[in-house]
């Protein structure tokens, strides 16, 4: 079986991370992974920390360039590195698969529109949206909405209460596909969970196809 990490963050774009793009890639390679997604934060909070003197487009460039740095290291050491982002929107968090640099620059008002507009925008550009750790937040304003996402993530961040049993129940109720991610920010996060597949995942399109075909398996090193 091949091992994939579908949700991890790198410093400095994700200011909460302790690991650079190259450090993250090397750690996952050492842990026996075949593929990783760089899912840095696409949010007002993290964009603000990149500097007030930068334009929205320049901040998107920094986010995309962090992925390219990770990919360069992955190519060097034999690890496939793919691109996604974690959008923070109205107190919820979404993993976007299929996004590009050009797509992320299309709307500078992306953080301020309605969820209905957001979902329509994604679908118009063939973006898959998976709600990240949908039951982590206890605020009633941040509850998951199955009508505006394509699936839910089981999240195994070891510093958070993810309430994955609630996510499993909701996914079953609405027949939604599930993904798994460690939400890796630190060295101790590497290896707490993995997506397992019979074929090596080498593209975003292949990964999403396997998600919707329910052909992925999950391995976790912590109870949920």
C-alpha cells in the first residue's frame, strides 16, 4: 500500500507551523510516505501576518511558492508533492483540491462572500471542497453544512479535540465521502495518520477520483 498525507502546513505562510516546506517533505519521506499535499492556510489571519505592504496577489504568490519549494525538495528525494490549500471562511475551514495560483487570485473578496457564492465559484472552476475538521469548533456558528461541500475530513491533529465520531455519523447520514489528514504542523505530528491506496497517488485529479470512488483506506495511530 502507498501512503499519502492530504493535509499539512509549512512556515512561514502558515504562521502556526514550526516546519519549513523542505523540512516537512524530508520528515514525511523519512516516515515512509509516498505522497504529501501542502495545504497552507488561505485566510485573512495568515495573509495579514505575511505583511501589510503586500498585495493580495503577492500573498497568493507566497503561498504557491511555498508549495513549489516543497515540490523541488520532493523531486530531489523521491517524494511526490501536490498542491491544496486550507481556506478559512466564516469560522469554517475547507481543503480545496484543484485550485491553482490563477484561481486563487480571481477574487480578492473571497473571504467576504456568502457560502452560496463561494460554492458556486468553486463548482464553476471544478474545485473540490472538503470540510476540514468539521466538528473541531464548538461554536454553533461553525457547524458543518453538507449542502456546500463535497466531503468531510477525519482529522487527527494530536493537540485538538476533533470529535471525529460526529463527522463519521454526518457523512453516513448524507452519504458523503471522507478524507483523512494529520493537520501536520510539527515534527511530532508526522505519522499520526495516513491515507492508504493500492496505487501511488501522483496527481490531484487521481486523488479526488479515488476519494469519490471510495477506494482509499485509512491508517491512524491515535483513537478518535
